[in-house]
């Protein structure tokens, strides 16, 4: 496989990296994500890097998403790039109709944020485990049901909601303040906003074909996992770099911690885990445009590798920092919290190993 970047992709990587280097994560100061999101849209143009030119984007693809997500992970950016651009944008760019096209253009311009409400309590990671219902009502649809752990929902302008009709699983669009929509907001352990939502006769617009949403959702879920793997690689690189720097400064028995061979071996193991995770992100990204079975197997293998690796690097980073590693005073504690969420997000290693085995047996 060819892992080299084109000139345009290298320029994208360099511009995002330079911008984030000027806006580093500081555990003692809250970053202005609203201003950063505006810069992403206007100054850097990365909200449209992987979205079609017809919506005002640059017509890139999975590699551009990987580049951006790795940089965001290394800088620990909490803005909803994954939720709005990768997931919602990935769905909207494949859906027909003016409503989808208009909303996609607003995402590119930074004028709208969107969250996908797909999972329900007890449904774990199964996209098809949906009890929320949609019934035709005049020229529109009415939704009833509940959705759980919708990341980015508290600040999202719109929700994309999966619901069952008589013809199967379908996708609907609703405003965040729609009548009958009740939201319970909270923060995850990595400080990202999420919400549970109750829908009571909420009016919504059908996007795409009635009953035809599942294949599209599965495609975009795999794209989201590939993007998450790239973010994980960035998070792991930063945790490793901070750990190496800390062990060079911290002394024990009059010697830097980095001079002890046992700790050197530990950090080499961390380095190997980072390299494996980075390769897994490449594997996932470069297999997004193949047939569905091959794509899903590659995604499952990548996420299992990344989940194991990010847990190993995170735990060792905290341990080698000593008690300071779990405080809010050091960046590594915040990165560890994000790493803990990434390990479980879209399924942990065991879940994806089972997926891989099932697909291998079926082929």
C-alpha cells in the first residue's frame, strides 16, 4: 500500500498542525472551541476538506479526514468534528434532496452542527437495535421513542435520528428545539457533552428512502471508526511524548527516570503500540472504499488493535508520571480520560474481535 501523501494533503497536514501548535491544549485554561470552530471553517477550511465541492468543500476523502483527526487528537480538541463533519457530513453527502444539500453546505461554512441519534439504551453498538418509531402524518413524520448517549447533542443545531417505519429503518432530521423533544444533558469522563433524548410526537423530515437507512449507516459508522483510530493515534503520540519528557526531567536516586533500563523498555513498548495504532489507522482508512465485507473486517481489526494499544499507552503514561498522572494539573491526565473513552467508543477490542471472527467465518 502507498502511504505517501499528495502535495495538497501534506499542505493540509502542515496548516492544521501549525494552527493547533499556536492553540495548544492547556489544562489550566479552557480553550475557546467556538472561536476554533469558526477558524476551522473560515481560516483553515477543514470542515469541508473531505466534503464535496457541490457543498462548498474541497472534495477530499478518507485520507483528508485521517490527517485532520490525527492532528485533533494530538492537540486534544473537543470540538465536534467527528460528530458533525465525519458522521453527519458522511450521511448528508450521500442523501438526495435540497434539505440534505442545504444542511451540508451549512456544515462546511461552520453555520450548523449536527449530531446523530442512533443508539438506544440496551442496544449497545447495534445500529439495527431501534425501537423508536416513525409514523407518517400529513406531509411529514412523527417520532416517538428514546435515544441514548448522543455525543455533541447539547450544542448541536440539528439531530439526525434513526427510527422504524413500516418499511424498516429510516433516517430523519429534527431541530434540537423541536416540540416534544426532551433532552437530558451531561458530560462524559473526557468532558465531551452528550445527551439522552426522549421523543414524544416530534415532527421530523424523512431523509433518503423510507426503510433504506441501514446500509448507509453501516458505511458511515465504519468511516467514523477509521477517523476515531486516527484520533487515537494522535492522542497516543502526545501521551508518549509527554511521558518521555517527564522521565527525562524527574529524578530518582539522583538519576533521571529515563536512565533506568526497565523504564526505557516500557517506553519502547509504548512506542511500538503507537506505531501499531498508526498503521491500524492507515489500514482502516485505505479500506473504506472496498466491498462491505472487506471494509468491515479491516475496520474491526483496526479498532481492536487501537483499543488495546490506547489502553496500554494510557495506563503506562499515567503510571510513569506517578500520582501526578491522574491530576488535572498535567495534560496527560486529560489525554488519559479521552483515551479511556476512545477505547470503548463504537465498541472495545472484544466487540471487534467477535465482529472480525464472524465475518471471517461467513466469507
